[in-house]
């Protein structure tokens, strides 16, 4: 453990920690935070859309008169030009022979013929031009109707009764014996979950929707990767074919099948292209790697498949930008990254190997950072017994300000870096204690469950959220 600053914190600099960052090589690791993203069950009616319509200006009588004069002037110039042109050619002059009318008809006929040929060629060129979908698809690709026919029976509806309402989403059949893949946020806080199968599974033409709705068991969820696995008691299902997201290229065709807005629009199909790969963004405190597509992803599509030109699932539709921020920007979880998590959830009910430090506390707000002239970070209120933090020497009231040489100002930023490592790995964690910055080599332990894998913020006092700070901060010589 290194004590590499024996001086009191810089009291003359209200934002003094920034100087520490540059002095000791820390770099700000800012992630893009798209506050405009929504999960699968956000109601579109809560989004206010404003359409800008330019107002017409009152021009007055002068502009009307000027317009009339302008039109008359243009007409006069045009008429004069035509007469002059005909006089020069001799067609409109005195003494023109009668053959002029014949010549005109011949010329007109020839002109019409040329025009028809040109139009014909133009029509042919337009018919031969490939569509955007054709340009985005490889030579051996399936057609969109073929892709839809291949996958329709593998896309299901997810209906959840939760503590705060009834929500819905989309799922993907992974096996013939009833394993279903969806997003974790689709089934979050669900008291009961049911799966609605496509109409192709109906036993006869007289079967109603209730015959296709089956109660589901949650096998496991992982909020960090936004993946959940369900199980229904039914066999003979059509499982989806999974491809490789690592083979995807920007500009390729992308198909989304799901249940946007309601089950009345079940198995809706949207098409577009792959807009970008490896988009690292933060959505609701989850920093993840996504595939970006302009294929429409709406509320209710979450958990459904993103499909390539061969009818293979290459991603799990997860989120999109709200209309108030932009359109044609949707995100899907790469299937290559999802498969190991899915297998872990089925086998263990949670993701194994997730690292944990074993602490909880709260973020220091900007106002207290400035008032007490201390760095922003994560103040530790609880150190779990036998945790990695306790074994390394980290204590209650320490403020975590860095990990692996990267400056962090919140537990969310800390978790984003920590989760890039595995249990058993040793990382360097920097804390602020009594006016000093200390480094600790911490060997991360394995979280027993998902709740332990993320260091948590504790509940603050509802009426005075800063009351708990006062005794703590009074010990510093400010």
C-alpha cells in the first residue's frame, strides 16, 4: 500500500481533486449517458413531441402588387422571346412557305419519339436499380418474407404482472422444450410471468388466445447484462437459429420481429441496417456494449430478436432512443456476449465469476464536494465481514476515488470498471482518507448472487440526506 500524498487536501482549490487527477495520471473515464433511452415498458404517451411549423409573415398589399407586376413582366419577356426566336428562324415571318407546317409535324414527331425512348430507358434503369435491402444483403441472402417465415414461430410475447403494473415484452424460443430468452428489465419485479405463443401453435382453428398463453417460470435474471431466461411447460417448440454477432458488418441488413406497444401488434416486422458495432453506452446505470440499428425498435420489442440476412438471431433488442431525442437509433445486445450468460443462468440461476468488493455506501454529491473541499467519489458506510475490501484494509468512511488509475466520481463509474475484471483478479483501488490519497491492492472475490456483484448505494435520510455526513466531515481540519 502506497501513501503517495502526505499533505492535506488542497484547500485553496474548490475543485481540488482535479489537480490530483492530473498529478497522478488519473484520466476521467466518462461514459456516454443517454438519459433519453427507454426500457421495454415506458409508455409513449408520456413523451411530449413538438413539431416546429414556421409562422407565415404578414406581407401587406405592397408585396401582392409586386408579385402581380413580376408575373406580368415575366410573361411579357417570354412572349417577346418566342416571337423573336420565330422571326430569326423564318417560321413566323411574312412569306413563309406552306411546307413549314409539314416540317413542324415531322420535327414534333421526331421529338416525341426521342422523348419516348428516353423515358423508356429511364424506366428500365429505375426498375434495374437495387433496393436498400438488396444492397445491404449478401448474394446468398434470404428474402425478408423468407426470414420472417423462418422466425415467426420462434418469437413469443411476454406478459408480466408486477408490483407497479402490468407490462409486456418479447421473447425468443431457445429450445424445443420451452426455454425462452428475453430482457431482464422486461420481467423486473414481476410477481407472475406468462408467455403467449404465436397462433401457429394453436391446436385447431377454433382455439382462442387463452390456449396459447402459458405460465412461465423465471430461471434466472442478470440486470447487469439485461438478460433473463424463462421456462414454460411445453415441448415441440420451434427454436430460433443463433448466428455470430462477431461476423456482423456495418451496413448489413437487419430485421426486428416483436410485439410493439401491445399484443394486438404481435409479430410486427421492421427492417433496416446495422448502423454501428461496439456502442458502449450507459442505460439506467448499466454500461454495456451494443449493436446499433435503424430497424425500428419500439416499446414492447425488448427481448425480441435482431436477425441477419440468413434468418439467424445476432442480437437481443434492448433499447431505443425516444422520439424526442431522435429516430432510427435502436440497440441490441450482441448474441456472442449473451450466450455465456444464458448458459450460466440456466445452469446456476445466476452469473458466476462476477467480482465483488463487498462494500455499500453513497455517492458524494457535487454540493458537498465543493462545500467541504473534498473529492467526489463513493463514501463507504458498510464493509462486509470477510470481503475483499476488509482483507485489503479499506475502512468505513473511506471515499473511493479511483480504480486501476482511472478517476471515478460515483459507484456506477466504479462498477463499470470493476466489472471488466473477474473474481480472483487483483486491482488497485484508490481512496481518500483523512486528507490523504491511499492505494490498495485488492483481490476481488466472487459474488454469490447478482445483488452482491454490484456495490450498492444505501438509502439516505428522506428529509435530510446530508445529515449523516456532518459527523463524518467534521473530523477534517477545514
